[in-house]
C-alpha cells in the first residue's frame, strides 16, 4: 500500500497513517479504491433484502407474461436508481444536481404505479423512496420530502390494503427509515468536518515545528557565527606579532563552534532552552570581544520566573546582544533586568547608530516576538535616548508561592 500524503504533499507520519487506517467507516468517506467502493456498495445493498415481497409476487406467476416482464424491468430500474442515490449522495456536501430530483420523482411515480396496479407487496418501494430522499436531499428539503412520501404511501395503501395493517408494517418504517438516513447523513457530515479539522491541525503542528526550528537555528547560529567572525578577525590581527594571543582566540573559536554544534543538535531535538545566567555570561564575552563596553545590571533570573518565561528572556538577550555586536557600531551597551508589578523586564540599550527610519524588523526580532507571545510576554523596540537602539522584553512572573530557597511551591 502506497504512503498517504497530506494537502501540502508531504508524507503522513506513522501515527497519522494508523489513525486514518482505524477510521475506515464505509459510509463516512468517499471511496478512493475499488475495495472501498465494493464495501460501501455492500453496506448499502444489504438493505435490499426487504424487497423480497415484490420479488416473491413476481415469482408466484400471478401476473401475465407482459406484466411480469414490465414489472421486473421497473423493479430493476428502481433498485439501480436507489443504489446510485444512496451510494453517491450520502457523503457529498454539494447541492443535489437537477437530475437527482428527477430520479426521486420518477421513483415515487414508479412506486405508485406498481403498487396501484400490482397490489400490497409493492408498497414497500415507498420505504426505499423515503430513505433515498433522506440520503440525496439537503436537510431543509428532506425533512419535508420524507413525510410527503409517507403520505403518498398512506393514500395508495388505503386503496390496496387495510389501513390497520399498513400503519405498523410500512408507514412507521418509511418515516423512521427516512429520518434515520437524514441523521446518518448529518453524522457523516460531522465526521467529514472532523477529518478535515484533524488534517488542518496536523498541518498547523508541522508548520509550528518548522517555525520553532527556524527561530532556534536563527538565534543559535546568528549569535555563534557572529562571535566566531569577531574572534577570527581578532586572531588575524594578532597573528604577525602576538601568535600566543592569536592561538587563544583560535581555541575560543573551537569552543564556540563545538558549543554551537551542541546547541543545534538540541534545537533539532526540541530540548533547547537557554537560561538567563548562561546568556548574561555569554553577553559579557561577546561584547568584550567586540570591544564594546558592557554595563550589566543583572545577576540572574528573579525567583518565581517560570522556565518558559526565562527561556524567552534568554533568547531576547541573545538576539539583542547579537544585533549590538553586528549592526550597532556602539561603544557601550547597557543590560538591565527589573521586576515590577509581577512583570519581569529585560532592557538592552546601546549608544550606536540606531536603525534607519524605514527599516523593518528582521527575522530575528520577528521570531523573538513570537517566542515572547507564547510565554505571555511582549516586545518593544525603538531608538534610545542617545540615538542608539533599545529593546525591552517583558514576561509575567509565575504567581505561585516562592519558598525560602527560591523554588516555586504549589498548594
């Protein structure tokens, strides 16, 4: 069996194939293979067993040869029309085509003709007409068509059979069968919508995972590669006269490269969550390497800061420092972490050239905004008072009680 694919053309994961394989209701889905079509046809055709009365009437030989032949052709045409309507329309959301109304009218007329001329055994055809109306017509039409067919059955049945026998034998089955098919069709519609929603959720989950990976790789590689570039340039300037210092820079480049490789592997695996303590230390190193004075007014995360919120602030610090090193041309960078009113705010400000007036946020700031929103926070950027650039990232504190050792507790 070939692998199934979603609407974007990508192969289904194993869990999705197992779910789809388990969801194999014959009536609820449009047949995609010959086997599915045969299963659905068998499910629909099994109810034709109740046509035994008219078939027995023809087999008894109580009618002339011409009448028997005409009735046989009429019954065959009725069965084909019934199977086509129920098979094609049960799981089709579109409005019925005009020919389907003609088929239903023809079925009703044929049932009336055969019942009026051949007698009581043929009244059962009206039950199938009621079921076909429930399957082929939309609800606003079928809710009236089923009682109308039942009324025609009652009228003709009163002429060919006693009403006392007709009521429990055919009138109730016609009503129940028709409205049961309406319910089945509504159930099929719900199942179809759930299946489409499930596919949409799977597609959105895959898209979100791609976005997460893109954000992680951008933030990880942008910071690490910027630091490697700076240290490489510094080592190049040291090589002629200070080979020992250049060797130290090359060793640092190796360390940063190895750590970047570890970080990328963790990001791909979905386990990467940076900490403020580590990023503050990394910010001091990156700024010092770039020759930018660092004034850091933060020692680590405040008590009560949730891991997701801390991770979002750590990513914000990494992105801000990377932009200062790469783009600002600043001489000084100030990093501050404050807590006020249950909100933790990280502020990174520099005295560099600042952004252009018409400059749009890049991929880094866009991904950072998404991270903070997921943590319940916000991001604000703008020019600093001395012409540079300021980034403020805010996240809410976890309001759970904090123990004496700084760990959060739960009641």
